[in-house]
């Protein structure tokens, strides 16, 4: 009850099986366990844990300031509550090749189904900002190979993200992606592609599953699930969507309370107490506690 019924290994196997169907898998972002529960309730395919969202939750910019401990701990908290596979952003791997290897094993232990590792220099920048600096291809290849070799569960999905499109161009980004696949990446995340033709070019050039990032206010167009399916992509993430909506709602609410002295105008827009209790299974926990108490009393 406190944890999902499926083990981490079962979730990883399920993700691999889902990828093999050819269906486009949809991964909304969750920065908190309760958001993961809402995603599961609505029948999505998996959970995405964004580095940008975790940084923002801590009041930090997305420049690689979070640690392995912070990211892995939050990933475990999110993964434990849902039967869905969770994939997580590990930025540049928290160090060099050996650090990336340790990261993979930590994530496996904590029940994550996969992750993506990017080829920026640390401190990194958000993937849709300008002036990103990349490591040399051979350095990223070393990290990918170390991460791939560190896997103990072959179903753990190791994705390599390349940010090369913005600074080196599309062809160089494709060249890097091929090198990362050769080094052991199971899937590729091409960041900040600029139009549908570029998404199509990447699909034609790379044979492993591709992940599309449908983040708002970035360099990529917001393609639909239908469009991405037609293009042949296998995963799509909506990394910051729910956090942005939640934060705007919070800002509007706080402005209203400051101005009027009451939240009354927002009550009909809130999740009700009953809906919250249903989402977190309040009655199940209460019943369990009562059963334990009755059992002890009967001894």
C-alpha cells in the first residue's frame, strides 16, 4: 500500500515491452509524488522527472546545481507511488564517467525505469537557451559507455541527450547521436530541434527509439501526439507543463488573497478535499490502520 505493487524491475520490463509495440509513449512531468498519482489516474504511459522542475522546486535555476542525492531521492519518492515507469533527467551525470556509472546503479536500486544523460559542459544550461557549451564527442562517449556498462538490469533505459543542434547544427547532432548509440545508448533525446523537418531527419538517421521534448516557450514547435506518431517517435515528454500551470494558479491565488483578504473566488477551481483523499487513498490507509488495531486488540 505504501509502495507501488510493481517492482522497479517489473516497471523496467514493462517499459521495454511498451517501446517494442511501436506506440508513442506519453510521459507528463511530475516534480512530486502526488502529481505522479494524478498522471497514473488519467491513464498515461509513464512519468517524466525533469531536472528543470526539480531545480525549480528547490528555488534554483536549471544550471546543474542539484546533486545526485537530491535528484535520486526525489526520483525514488516519485517512482515508489506509481505503477507506471518513471524516467529521470540526470543532467551531465553528476561528474565524470565513473560518476555517471554510479548514478545508473543508484537509480536502478531506487526503482527508476530509465534516465537521460546530456552532452553539455557543467555548469549546464536549459536545453532551449542559447550559448550552450558541449563536451567533445569522445568525452560523452566515455560517459555513455561507462553508464551502459554499469547497468545490472538490461531493461534499464539509458538515453543520451544531445544539445548539439543549437551550437553545431543538425548534421553534427546526428553524428553525435550515432556515436552515442554505438557507445551503448538505448535511445536518443535530440534537444531543441527547430521544426518538423528536423524531427523527421533525426528519425530517418537514427534507428533506436527517439524521445521528443514538447516543452513550452522553447525552440521546438509543440507537435501533437498524432504528428509525433506519424514521424516515428517512440516517447514524448511534457517536462514543465504541470509545474508551469500550478505555479501560475498559485500566483493568481496569492494575488487574490492579498487584494481581497479571502480565497473564496478560487474555491470552485480547487481540487476538493474528497478528491484529494481519493487520490492519496486516505480511506485505504485508515482501514489498514483500523485492521492492525483490531488485530492487536484481539490478541
